[in-house]
């Protein structure tokens, strides 16, 4: 967490995320890349088009307005002493976030989110959801304001697939960095039922070779995996939920859904995702 990307639209939700990023940057001697995407009509930013030149002043106005907001935000007391790079880009938000994270070699993304539900969630989605689905670096999604990002209990959901163990190893390292106790939970559902013996063996095989003093292994029964993760996290008052994300696209994503994106949309707690 040395180079943290924080996309912002200057909303309260984005500021909540920035405050958490600032705390992490302070804790790990990192720097913040604060990004605002200006999603302007193409004719405002393309002087080659027939009307580009006459609309250029309007584009510059939005750029200056963003810079003014940046100036006010960067002067916030919670950013004092942190190296902050302010970046304004004319781009579609999701594409711009991905490009900037690669261009500046960022190793962590912190984003605010309102969540989504119903038709908006299925047909429109959100930039946060798209970033979670496609980012190759961990993404921390913040919903609410945190006086202090002090996590005692970190719930990480697993399907016990050994091919995904590298994401679990990332979760272990993350838990160590933030001094949180890691709860590895397997959600047992009627659609994919395992007996208590089978599910316990599954977890034990998955964590073989790990230091079990730093882990709690839990089998939790619920109607769906998503509800199981949310209900278990609530039962122990977890400060953070973690999960792997597969990056499905197109019809595969539509028909199979994505538990990680559902959690990002529906959890009231922070969610961190690690790409499979």
C-alpha cells in the first residue's frame, strides 16, 4: 500500500474513502494518487471535430473547476503530511481508473460506493463494481465514514478451491499489515451442501501449511453464500469483509452473477477484493 489510487467525484462517499486511504498512507508511508474523471461529451474535448474549437472554453471551465475542488480537498487536515498527486482526466470513469492505476504503478485502490440494487444493479452497474470485477490489484470499497480504520476482525470467504489459494495468501498478508484477526469462512448452502466433516476437512486442506494461531476456521450455514458472509460478519461485528473476484464478463457474468460484486453493493461494511 505504497501507491494508493483514490478515484473521487468530490462526494461525501468519495471523501470517506479518501480519509481511509489517508490513514493507510500515513501508516505505511505511502502516497495517494487522487483521480477525478471528467466524463464530458466528445465534442468538448476533441478539437478535430467540427465544433471542438468553440466548445474548448467550456471544457477548460470544467477542468479549472475540478482543479479548484482539488485544491480545497488537498488542504483538508486529514491529508496533512501525505504526498498527494492530483490527476484530472477526460475519460470514461471506469476506463480512466484502470489506465491511471497502471500508468502510475499503483498497488492498491480505495473507492467510495453508494451500492446499487434492483434493475440499476443488473443493467447499469457502477464504476466501483466494474473496477472490482476487472482490477488486477486489491480494491477496498468504503461505504461509510470511519473515525479510525481500526479493524479487529477480518472475514475472508472461501470456496476452498486450491487454485484460488494465492488470493487467500494476499488476504493473510493484508490482515497482518492492518493487525486484524482473520476469520476464514466457508458458507454451506443447500445448493452445494457439505456435511460438517466434509466442510471442516475442506477448510483444513485449504489452510495446510499456514499458521493456525493467526486464523479462525468457520463453517457457516445459510440460504446463499452472500447472505452467509453478511450474516456471519454481522454476528462477530467484523470490521472488514474480503473475497476473491473472478472477473467474469458478458453473459457468464449476467447468468452466474458475482458474489464479490453483490457484497460490494449490499454490505454496509468495508469490502476488500483480490483478483483470482
